[in-house]
C-alpha cells in the first residue's frame, strides 16, 4: 500500500534476473512498456524526495474496477507456464495476459518453468490420469494460487477462456469481436473448483 526501499530492492532484483516476478504496471515507472534501470533510477529518486511520482500511476479507465484471487489483487500475480514447449499453453498465457490488462488495466508477467513468485496463476497439463481428455479443464483456487489444468490438446486454452467468460464477464461474439461487461470487484475465492470435460457423441 505504500512505496519504500523494499520496493526499490525488489525492482533491482527483477532487473538483474535474480527473481522472475514483479508487479509490472507499478515497476514500469516511466510507463514505456518495459521495466529497466531507468525505472529503478526514477523510483530511487522518488524515495530520496528528488521527484514526485504521485501522478505517475493514473487510475486506468477499465470495465472492471478490481480483480482479486483469494482477496489478493491480480496485479501481484505471475502467469506460470509449466510446459514452455506446449504451444497451446503459451498461447493461453498470452490470451490471459492480454484480457486481464483489458479488463482491469494490470499487465501480468509470464514466467516459464519454475517461478518464485508468491502469487501464481499456474497453467499446467493433465495430472496424468487423462480424466480431462483432450479438451477438458479444471479451474481451482487453493492457498491463494489459481490453477488452470487442461487436457492434452486444447484444455488449458479452453480453461482460460472459461475463466475470462464466466468469471471476468468477457463475451466473444466473433473473431476480434467481443464485449466486456462492467463490474466492480471480481473475486475468485479460495476453494473455487470448476471442472468441465466436454462429451462428444
């Protein structure tokens, strides 16, 4: 809720690749779409009372005021792609990143493989039981972690679209044609479980 030396330290760690997560929109101090040494310098100058950053972070004009996972602001989360070789999973991560930003103005970092972020949206394949088939998915929230597990072929992508449509209020009407409904705070609570396996006859 406030900016201090710990924020500056975490920003330096991210720039130096010591850690792979950061609240991107807040770390991008100069607003150029990238997090660099220039942002670190601006933040340190603010902490030294040389410049004032109070107007640097305007409230975004978005349809959704706030999205939280187990009460935690979604802007704190990192999207974790557990299988970087899976093209469907990488696409699902980019779609989730794109539409979260459109919904509430927060840009989530995408990490591949192991991730040390304490707040994670984990995209992963079936647990080996094949209960999800090719296209099934499971959306769960446990301990503040949002997990989207998908079937072998397209499950993760379908799980992401289910999250966007049923929980965030996005409606896809056609190719590049969509509607995002206005909402206040959307919270995905601990204990949420939504599992669907399409049946083709």
